[in-house]
């Protein structure tokens, strides 16, 4: 039997991500990734110990650019944080099935750590102390991940990506109106809704003793 060809971490992660994009997170397995690469399952164990290590490689691949170079230092801090939030939204939103992995591996993924460190550095420069920086970081992560889930994995009931019948407006008038205004799963308005929600969140953040209206 020929010796298995050498594989790089990027090749492993790319194959695992292809499996997830095609079959969902539940479809990720050592066997499925080995098949994607054209090697035996046993050969794959030469490179990774288990599915958990594959997951870490996938998260790093998806987030390789999100936590890259910090935004330029000139603009106001809210604008710089907005750039970082949009990077994360775009990176993970391109592969929405990966969302649970970003949460599972948020404390061990270098990609998540780099993104978080950059955000915390911007917040520190804006005058946020340790406690408020932590609250702001968690709030931003919660918003971005939640926005991705709503846009791609959990549209409003009765929405365009939902097979169920429209909501009865007499019983749920406000929710029915919200459905009409939503962009649906990955719809054209999803990005606009994300930006507007992010702007509202950022306007609510301020360092201790600072003005929420300041830059």
C-alpha cells in the first residue's frame, strides 16, 4: 500500500470545512474528512488526534483574517470596533454552520484570541477599564454570533426562508410586521440589519465616566 501523502494543516482544515458546508456540522467526522482528502481514515490520524482537533483547525481557517491587522488608529474607537465586528460577522457568516465551533473553542482558538485581543486593545485605548472592557467584549461577541444565527440559522417564524404558513396578523401584528421587514436567511437586508443593530449597541457603550455620545 502506498505511503499516505503529506498533508498540511490548511489542507486538513479546508477539507473539514468543505464537509461542514456541504453536510452540516453533524456530518463532520474523521471518516468524512478522510474521504474528502482521498486518504484512509487511519492515515488521517497521523495528522490529528480526533474530531476536536479538526474543529480547532476549521475555526482557525475561518477566522484567519478576522483578527488580523488592527484597524487604523485614526478613526474614533466605535468605528474601529465596528470594523472588527464586521470582519467577524463576514468571516463566520460565510460558513454559518461553524457558529457552534466558534463558541466551543473560543478560549483555545488563536483566531478568536487574536480578534478578542485587538478589540480589547481598542477599548483600552478608548478608556475602558478591565471590567467594562470585559462586558463590552462579551456584548459584542454575543451580538455578532447571535446576528449570524438569526440571519442564517434561525430566521423569524413565517419568514421567507421558513416553510411554515405566514403568521396571523390579527394575533401577532408586531411580529408579522417584523417578518415583512426582515431580509430572511442570508437575505439582502441581513447585512444592513446587522450594521444598524451594531450601531445601536456601540452607541450604548462608553468607558466609565465617559459620554455615550463621545468619539
